[in-house]
C-alpha cells in the first residue's frame, strides 16, 4: 500500500531532508488559523488549519531565520509534479522564492527568480541549506551578512507566535526591498488582517537594527490615530508619541499623527505645522496608513520633503476593480494608478478571500434585495398626483419646479420617500428575526444625516413593537444615529464596546474606513455607492472575527446593488442607473408620501475567490465551481467515499476545494441543508446523490445493520450508537474529536474499553464511518 501525503513526509521526505542538513531548526511549520464551518446555522472552527512546510536559513543562533522555500508532499504513488501550481500559490502567500514538490522518491523545484521548473530529480540531489542560502542571495541581490539586511534578521520581540504567517511574509517582503535599496514600498492587505501590526513590527525590526532615526505613522482620522497609538506604545513604550497641534513630540522616535494635525488634510491648508516643526529629511521612515485615501492631495508634501526616507504605503484597496461601470471605476483606478506610479507594485498582497480561506477573516454572505420603485424611478406626474412638499417647510411644491424624473440615486438626497424607508426597515428587521433575532450589531449606510435619523427611528419603532408583542423588555438605545454631526466617535465606542445595547448604527460615512468594530455582524447598504474603493472600505467594517461572541461570519444586506462593485455582477436583472448623482445646488429637498413599495429577494451570494480575485457567486454557480474542482481530485463516488472516511485524505480534499472548504460549509447553510454532513453536500454537488440528514443516516445505520448491532455485547452496542449520535450532533469530525471518549454519554455507555472488544478503536470508528456513508 502506497504512503499518503503525511506518511510520505514523515517516512521519506523528512529523513532525506535531515541527511542534507535540514535539521528541525531549519524547518518551519506555518499553520493557519482553523477554518470556519457552519453547523446548524452556527459557525465554528475546524480542528486544524492548513500547514505549510517552509525551509529557512539563518546566520547564527541569535538571528531570525529567513524563510526561502516551501516543500509540498505528495502521495508516494503520485508524480512529484502533482500539486505544484497549488504549492506556488502557498509559496506566494508565504513570500518564499523556491517551491519543492516531492513524492518522497523524486522532487521538482520551481525557481521564482527564473520562472523555471526543474525536471524530476532523486531526493539525494536535494539542495543543502548552504546551496539555498547562496541561491536566495543571488536571486534577491542581498547579502544576509550586509548592514542593509540586518532588519531581516531581527527576532520578533515577543517571539514568532505573536505573528500570523502572512504578516511575517509581508514584513519580510518589505524588508527585502528595503535591503535591496528600494525606498518606496506598497503593501496591500485586506481589512482586518492586521496592517497596523505589520507597521509596528516593521519599524521595531528596523529600530532594533539601529537604522531608524525618526519615523512617522500618518493616518486620516482620530479613531485610526488612537488605535495606532495604542499599538505602537504597546511595543515602543514612551518612544512612540501622539503628535498634537500643541506638541510636535520632538523627543520621541515614533510619531503618530493625522493629516489634520499636520495641516495637510486638504488643498486649502498651508502645511504650516508640518513645515515649521519638521525640517527636510527629518524622518528616516514614513508609513502612510490607507494610502489611497486622499489621492495625492496636499499631504504628499510629507513625502516630497522627506525624499531620503523609506516610505511605506499601506492599503486595503485592491489593485484591480472588476465590478461597476467604467465610469464608476475611473476615479478609483486613477487613485490606484497614482499609488502604483509612486510606490510601485505591491511587494505583498493578501486578499479578503484568502483571509476567509485561512480562517483569519470571517466568511461573508451577500443578501441582495430589489426595491420596485428603485427599478422604475419616480416620474413627475406620479409625484404630483400624491402631493410634493418641501421637506423643511411642508409647503406644496409647484409642478414646474420639479424634475421630469427622479432616479434611485436621488432618493433621500433630493426626494425623500418615507414609504420606501419604512418598507426597507421592515424588510431588514424581518431578516434579522429570521437569522437569530433583533440583537445583531449592525451598521446601516445612509444617504445623509436626515436619512440616518429616519432609519434609526424606524428601526427603533419596529423593535419596540416586537418587544411589546413578545413580552420582551426593551434595551435602550437599540438603534442610533452615528454621524459626525452628533459626535459620532463616542457612539462608535458604544457600538464596539456595549454587548447589551447600541445594536443598530445608522451612519453616512463616519464608519466607512479604518474603524475597528470586530463585533459587527451585518453591513447594510441603504445608500447608493459608486466608488469601488468606498465599497471595499464599507464592506471591511464587518470583516473581523470576534472571539467573545464566536463571530465567524458576517452578512451584507444590499438594497442598492452596491455589491456589483465587488466583482462581476452575476444578476441578469435590470438595475437602476448607478451614475454618480449630481449634487443639489440650491435645489429644495422634497418629500412625497403614498407610494406602494415592494421589496423582493434578488439572490444570495457567497463571497469567494474567482479567477484569483475577490468576487461573488450564486449558489448554483458556486456549486459548479465546487463540482469542477472535486472532479479533478476524485473520479468516482466510491473513491470520494474512501477519501471522506480517511481524516488525512478528507482534509487534503477540502483544502483542494475553493476557500479551503469554508465555502462548502456556507453553501450547506444557503441550501437549507444545515442538518446534513458535508459528505452529503459534496455527494449531491459532485455525483447527484440525494442528500440525507445526519439524523437520517443514524436511523438508517441502526435499521440496516440491526442484526450486527444486536449480536454485539450490550456495552459495545450502546457505545457505538452513542458515538453515532455524536455524529448526528456534529458530523464526521465529531467522530474524530480527540476528546470524544471523555464525553459523559460515551463513557456511561461503555467508552473506549467497550470498543476494544472489537479490536483497535480507530479501526472500529473507521468501519462505523464506512457504514454510516453506505446507508
């Protein structure tokens, strides 16, 4: 019998590596966070994440090892080239330049510097650490003994356990470029992935190598400023300081400032504070947080007056925009091109879809809604028939002062439609009730302050009615406006910090970017959005995992087709015009009541990786993607079943599927098959086999194999049936839980000793799994 991947590594590859000098201190096992699965509508983490095996080199025992290669193990009877493309992806994510794939007997190597893949070679020819050390230096043009490479070799102050694999990869990618003499660095990482942590550790390593004189961390808002200050002081202590208009903080080495403090926020500012306090080339290092935000406005003076500084741009905005129209993308593409033109291409990229796959970012479901009046717009004749009033004075507006047509993007900006607002709020509140109840932390993006007021009032009214109907004591406040006009910063703290109130925040753009609210469960679009950058930033408000409440997924409720900006629009319906609305210059704000508004479902989507970019897929489209990938790995239903009952082969199969299997788990929820094991979801998608619930499988097991069960000793039979009921609760992985024999019900039935009567308990459980999946 041939060896599987794990045995190939342990019995063939590892011994060969050791013989070539790759001792354990040269091998790093980078395990991702455990991915997310959804069972019975509730998300939970899987027992194990993906493990990437990296080969590292080091100068001496006191320096940080530098990862240079990734090695992928294949089954002993497979060609060594199998899976090389997937391994290349993981190598890019780990920022290593050499990729090895081996079946334990032969190996191939891909060299990222040359773009070439070798012919299969015997393991005795595997390169030594010294060989890869020299190859790395030749490819990067960096001598690890040089002064410029010292930051690369600085250990993490709190050990390697403090960072995630992609954060280390981004830090190494930046430090490599700096060591090679580059002074402009761009890093793209999805919102929620820890860009501030990366900035702090980058500057810490540079400071520890004595190459940092003064550094500036520049951000756009007070909330971002406060978050960054805390992170930097946690590592640098008093050497990191807060720049205020009264204190330029000349004694500290790490300065945290906003554009506003430096007088560089807008074109009409004179940069006086910055120019008077910081002479040219005062800073050796500058980090621009969310570097896309101001599109090279007045703040660029900070960069031009420090031409010798290493300048690092951080952004969560993708390089490519697939969604929206050309007009909608134009402005954002110009901003992105400005970034690329100045900083160069990103030295490292980590997308939201990868964060979801790795389990570091929550899974995302997009629920689209159609509003009939938005699709048709409002004609002047319709408005006049109902009566058009001035929203401020209540006076009737003459017909000749009205536009011929009012399209959807003008709603709530120029023409207020209370019936539309009411129906949207009712629809949203009902969906809350269908997905866990009204107590869900939510941000609703509104058109303007008055719209945010109206939405908050409507949501509070709906909640009060629900409480009265259900005998529930009201919490106060439930829904609230959170905009700059009402001192929104304090309300952000309430939204983030209070778990028993402040549930629904209505805002315009205060929570658009950079504000950490990990507890947020829903992002709602009641406003029309034309900028892909703005949309990604708004979407990012939900993309943080929150352990205290076990938040592992979030939903986007899209009433304005804003999610078209995420990726290709898979909806073939007619949609209202999304051209940027003209601003009302002196135009009266109107209000019209009496419309009969209807809202209909417009599809539920899974956010996933599509052709290497973040996009959306309908359930059917995603099923086709899954089926295609599944058929590449397993050819028959019998082969699939054999894969499934073997934990290692099942793990490898799930990792081969899109989003590391996380999408399949969400798909189960969206297909209303929450009571089925993933086995049945994949069996239906890949082989057309009708799915059975876990309960049905346990019942069929007892019925079909009743004679076999009845001939077993009582304790053994009861233990097996109790184990089967554990499968009913949690699926296949529940049977493989390391603590399953510590569960009281299992122990009471007979436990481990009762199974030993039939042989090795592992073999017994394997057979029970086989029986479960053949009924």
